[in-house]
């Protein structure tokens, strides 16, 4: 499924930089309280697809006025996975 998604982002949308949130930042971003997805989805898959860890998230999220999302960028512990094609 991730292969098909990456293909679509590259070929159809012509995106060259792709971000995936980490397990922890995803829980905070989506405000999940119960029933979080398996941690391996956000640790094993990014490694297999050559994503690298970063503290810089997608810039379009910085343009939001949502204080909840702003707090993700203010926290130095927030991490993402990035892949540049």
C-alpha cells in the first residue's frame, strides 16, 4: 500500500518531498486517546522505504492557525520521517 501511495504522490501529484509522522507525533497530531495504531507501522516501514528522521515537519502545517498543530512544531521532541525524491 505504501508503494502505491508513494508512486501516486510522485507520478500523479509530482511531489518530491514526502513526510510521514512518527508514532508519537501522529498520536498528538490526530489527538488519539485510545486505540493507537501499532508502533511498527511508523518505525519499520519508514526505514524500509529509505525515509530519514527529521525535526522539521511539512511547511504547509506551519501556515495553519490551529494552536494544537502549532504546539507540535514548538516541541523540540517532535519528529517526522522525510523522503526526498
